């Protein structure tokens, strides 16, 4: 499994309907507030994000909802994969552990289930499931010395 696998699998993520995308956007600020609160009180937070990275984590969450909204609104497998790889690499370079991504996505799953309507949740969650399933591959490719995307273009 490689970069091309990620692109191909991302292209198969079901497209969310406009109503679900709009609900996600409308609730974005609230969703960020909830995840920031839930992640900030984790007893293992320091192990997940490293020293002095709380504000960086919060920035990631705010950027996350904007990016996910843009992908939901305008699906693009290559942009999705390249951006997630960049995020993994950038945050690992700042001391975030690989476990952070699973912890963050598990928290998003629960928040989205609690805060979105069941129909919107059903349409949005495949994107999150795709990210969750591919964490090991994102970690592997983001640690390679060359840009993993270059060979796929």
C-alpha cells in the first residue's frame, strides 16, 4: 500500500449531500470548542502532543473543520491525501505522537455522532473512517525522506 492506494481509496469515499455539508459547516465552531475541551482534559495529553503544544493542537482542530468542510463540499482525493500527509509530517516534527491521530479521530467520531443529525453523521463519517483506517499508512509515508506524493503524479 502506498500513495496511489490512498488516492484511489479516497476517491471512493461517498460524497455527502449538500444538507450534511452545510450542517457540518454551521456547527463547526461548536464542534471545535467541544473537541478542544475534550482533548485538553485527557490525562495522556502530554504524551499525545508533546510539550507546550496545546495552542498548536487547538489550531489543528480549527483548521481541521475548515479543511474537512472544503473536502466535503468539493471532494478531491489528491488534495485530501496530500494535505493529510503534510499535516502528519508537520505535527510529528513538532512533537505530536502517532497516537494523537487515533485519539483525535476517535474523539471526532463521538462528537459528530452526538452533535450532527443522524443523516448528516451517516454522510460525513465515511471521510473520518477513511482517515482512521489509513493512519498507519499516513504515518509511514509522512516519515519518508522524499515527498510521497511526487511518485504518484
